[in-house]
C-alpha cells in the first residue's frame, strides 16, 4: 500500500461553517452520552440490583456474576460493529447513529421491567443477559459510527480536539449515571427502597433519554466526506473491501488492546475495586469515582488539542510507557490505602496516562481508513478487541480476587498495555499520514 498523503487543509474556516460543525458534533455527542449512560447504569447500580437477579449471600460472588453478564454482552459488540458499520458506510452515518440509540432504548426498557429471581427464577438473569446483549449490539455499532461522524465533521486542524468529545460524552454517560445514583441515594429513596425496586428507575430514565436522542439524531446532516465518496465510488461497507486493509485492521487491534483494558479497569471495575478491595463505604465509593471521572472528562479535550499540535503518536507512547511502568505500583498502593482522598488522587494519577489513549483513539482509527470503509474499519476490529480485552477486565479481576490472587490482575493489565506500546512505537503518526481525504 502506498504511503498516505498529508491531508490538505484550508487555513480559513468561516463562522457559519464552524457553527454548523460544532452543532453537528454537539448533537452527535449528546446521543453518545445517552447511549453510554444507559450502558453504565448497569455498573453504577450493580451493588443494588445484583441480589435481585443472583441469589446468595456472598457479595463478591454476586458481583462476579454481574461482571460475567457484563463481559458476555461484549460478545455481541463485533456483530454490532459489523452491522452498524455496514449501515454507516453503505447508507450513511446518520441512519446508523439513529438506529443504534433505538436499540439501546429497548435494552434499558427490558431491564427496567424484568421481574426478579424471586418471582420468575432462573428466567430473570437470562432476560437480564438478553437485555445486555441488545445493549452490547447497540454499543458495538455506536463506537465506529460515532468516531467516524465526529472525525468527519471536524475541521482537519482541530480534529483531535473535536473527536475527543466522544470520550467526554462517553465518560459523561457514566457521570450521569452516578448523578442519578446520588440523587436516588441521598434525596429520593432509602437504601432498602433502592435494593427493592429503586434500581429500576435509572433504566427507565435511560429508555426515555434514548428516544429523545434518536429524535435529535434524525436531524443530523450527513457528513461531506460520505457525500463526496458516493460521487467517486459506490457505497460499500463490505467485509471484502475492508480486508483490502489488513495492516490498518491489525493496527486497530494493537492500538485498542491495552487502552481498552486500562479504560474499563479505571471506570467500570474501579467502583467495585474501591468498595470491595479498598474497603470504602458506598458513599465514599460513589464520590471518589465521581470525582475521578470529572477529572478524566476535563483531560480529554486538553489531550485532544495537544495531539493537534504535536501529533497522535507521542500521546499514545506516553500512555504505553507510563501504563506499563506505573500500573502495578499504583494499584498495589491503592489497595492498601484506607483514605478516600488518597484513593481519589491515585486514580487521578492513573487517568493522567490513560487519557493519552482515550482522548485520541477514535480519531487515530478514523484516520487509518478511507471513507467508504471507515465506519466498519473503525468499529469492527475495535469491537472484537474490546470484547477480548475490555469487557473481560472486570471479570478477570474479580476472578483473581475470588481465588486470593488479586495482584495477578495488576500484572496482567500492565502486560497488555506493554503489548500495545510496541504498536505505538512502530506505527506512523496518523495526524501526518491521514486517510480522511481518501475515497476508494
């Protein structure tokens, strides 16, 4: 394959064009926030609804069951990445984004209405798993279509900054779930009411918000890149065409492995970790996780803007080096602390290097592929890799904990990051070799 040319960029963008781009990014990002709120409500309220679906008295075993269902949903993400990636590359980004959020609505509504194990027995966790499968299918398509859309509507000089809002809203979805949790915990319900029936409320809210997001996304304009590509080549999105780019596909896998394992460790699993391993109270856990996620959200556009100045590769290498060297001592120190403030500081330290991946991983992948296979190229290999390394991270961590060797997970995570570091160190910088302008 020939060397990718540097993408031409205009030195002047008029105000009307800038406003149009910002509006499109805002609407696309809000839909992304709603999708991830629905998805993360599961982990935010897991401590409350786990006994309703998984009988027994051991909270570690209950949380392990919850984590296994969480990991199982990731098996559907590759299918979602293929299906919605095909829709986005063949029919347009807008229809794919709209349909994915409708799927999320159905998943959340099912969880909100499912009877407990005490009522219908084994069927309860089965229906819960089915709902999460639908949500996994939705998110499998959301990532590729969203990353592609945000990257294509941003102007070339600020693509890293604007595309970083995918993770601003992704983390924002988890923050929103925690805000709902705090309101229900502190204002509206007692702990017993939350465990009895209150955990259903956030899923009902999520279903309603998903409908609202779907309506908003119907009004999105299609990207210029997709419209221009239709004039040059017939819309495809096929696996056959995608396989013409084996190097890029392998790069997405290598780019994602360490980053997604770190991301799910310091978001999804961290709430369970500080509760069960560090020993913080439920209130302390909630406030520590909320504070660290706010910090992580602030970092995303800062790192994205830095990548527009110095390139994508330096940030990825920073994440790889720091993650490889600091993960084990950081998690070991975190486990030993009993102070909520120290726990907050340590998790924030982790985000200082994890943001080197999260802030720009979407744009890096989008810049690897030409327009006609971009959504599929970003979404499918990413979904496969997340299923293997990201969704399994909480379950692997809890398994090691259940057999008395929790520290094994720290070394596992460090090793996965190190493998990705090899890719970061040997790849080209996509800022300078972007394929965003190519229609093949």
